[in-house]
C-alpha cells in the first residue's frame, strides 16, 4: 500500500502539471475556438479523466450525495463559469493564458 505522503506528493505534482499543460493549451486553442466549444472540450476531457480516476480507485465507499454534489459543482463551475470567462476573454481580445 502506498504511503499517504507519497500520494499527496503525486497529487500535487499532477495538479501542477495539469495547470501548466492547461495554460499552454488555452494559449494555443484560445485564438482558434469560440468559448462554448473550448469549454465543452475542456469539460469532456475533465469528465473522462475523473471517470478514469474513479474507476482506478474503485467506486466502493463513494456515497451518492457527494457524487451528485461533485457533478453539480462541475456543471456550474466548468460549464457556466468557464464559458463566461472565456467569452469575456474573447470579446476583450485576450487569450485565457494571460491569467495563468
């Protein structure tokens, strides 16, 4: 069994890597895609990765309530919040990477 400290370090490195890769992708795609397709692509990739993580960790022990709250949070945060953020970046002439 892995030590909790190693899992925490791996999670922190994975998070930092995803932020770095995300900012590069936003820079590359921000000029080419409209906000809604960009948000849809980001949400789809996030949902697939979250699904893989849930399958890898096993679905046992996950209550339905927290899983529904996680889904609602993703819908509100990614679908609505990111769409408005990327739309504002598009109308102001900036790419989303300026904030990273």
